[in-house]
C-alpha cells in the first residue's frame, strides 16, 4: 500500500483496478523474485514510458534492502561524481600491451563491483589510465571505461565491447522523463488536444445513436439521421525566434515543434523574429525576403491561438526602449514591450514557450518582464502540456 500511494504521490496516476490486478498476479504466484516484482508491477501500474524513471527511483526507495547497491551509486555525493567524471574526461586508447591476469579474468559479482568502486574512492587521489587497479580508462581495471575488462563496471564513456555488467552514475529512463528534450511523438501527444472541433458543411455524417433512437420511436421503421461533420476550426499563429547565439543550442527542439505544427494544423501561420517583436516579422527563416508588418498581426482572428517560441533573452534596451532596432537597422518608433502587450491584448489565448531551463528564468531581466505579459512555459513535455491546457481554457 505505501508503494501504491507513493506512486500516486509522485504523479503516476495508478488506478485502484491496476493495483488489484497486481495483487491478483501475486496471489497466482506469478512473482517469484524481486526482478519479477519490478517487471510485473511496472507493466501493470505504469502506463507511460515517461514515468519509468520516477518508478525506478520509488521502487529503489521502497525495496531498498534488495536494491541497496544501486541506491548507493545513485546517492554518491555530487562532488565525488564530478571528481570521477574529471578523472575520466580525457580517455586514453586501450593499451593492448596490458593483458589481464588471473585476478582480472575472474568476474566479480554486482555487489563485489560496487564494493570495489567504493574502496577505490577511499584511496584514489588522481586520474589513472591504462592500469589494472584504479578507476581509469584504457586498461583492465574493473571500473572505468574505454578499456578491456569483461564483466566490469563502465563509468561514463561509450560502450565498445558490450561486456560491462553495470553502468554507474546513470539511470536508464532519464530521457523519458517529462522534463527531457521533446521528441516528435511527445509533441504529437501534447498537441492533439489543441483542437477546436465544430460542425461544418452539409449534413452528410450518419449519427448512429440518433438513428437507432429515432427508428425505435418509429416502431422499427428506419429513419436515418445525419449531422454535419466536425472540422477543426482552430487557427494558430506561431512566432519563432530564429537566429542569434543564445538560441543556437535549442534549434533541434524548435525544429521538432515547427515540423509537427505544420503537419498538425490546417490553419497555421508561421512567422520569424529575432529576440523580440519589432516593426515587422518575417515569413522566411532567414528574415530577409518576405517581411510582414507588425500591424497585420493585430488584424487576425482574435480567437486564434498565439504561440511564441524563444528564449526571451536579450539586452534590456532592445525590449524596453525605442530607438535603433538591433535586427532591422531601423529606428523603432515604440518599445518592443509595447508591441508584445498589444499582441497579448489582441489574443487572449496566447503563451510563450521558452527552451531555457526554468531555473534560469529568475536571472534574466527581460525574461521576467516578458513573463508579466505572457504566460511562459518551458519547452518540455510537461511545459507543452501545461501550455496547451492554458490555451484551451484561458
């Protein structure tokens, strides 16, 4: 029961029926070991791979005695983790002249491997490469990477011989978590709810339920009832910050959102800007050939959903002051923040998606100012779902 409530407390909505199904599996004798319990419980209780990482952590907490070794590695002090990574950040090539001796050929158990790691951490003071004993690279030590020791523990690096028994300092499902970088499938899952279905066109869609009901009222004489088909009447305006060093690292994530938005919505207008909105936006990503005056943005359907994607990071003068434009080399007649406020006033269904980590937002002056104008959400799965919910209910 504490495990069940623990999952729900961490945001994994386990249904009581699923928990009873797990109890039935236990009573039928289908679980014979802790590994069986881990696999069966995850299969029955967890419905999305994005929750695998949370499930792993909670399972280790509740069944800690059996998973103590794994928990010890995960709970290493951050300073020790950083020190290990520093020792291993410049790997040497595997030294083929070092042949494993009899003691190296002996495969250690998982418990012995972890104890070996903690023993070395107590007396190792510097990095080592090409050796037999220490945490290092290119050798035959049981712990390290880029070497040759079957049945060892790989710490960092990449898998070469596919022979490591354990991989330390990593969790297997981190990329599935809600805060992880978005994939096309995850964006589709979130954007599917961003629709506005309404009847449109001629009555040519057969309504089965009403047809059956009307036929019964007629004493069995069939009467077909037709409705108008539902069509997505949603209009979306997507403004993307394109260009500049601060957005460079976020380009793949924004491209993923861009590509899926094009496939998802029929009534979609995409425009580009740099840092913030000035006197014009652009239809081409290079922002050179097809400018659109800002005033045209204010003449669209006010029921459109406005989505702005950018890191909101710039010199405060660019956002708050009128004068020379940093992007068009023209004199701006009004501060950019006033244009953003005009957009927010025109489109009450509007959000700003920021690819920067929310932990950095309090340190950005322009980010905090823009957050006073637009609801801002992180460009992660969690943030995108929250933004969609806001757009459909605001």
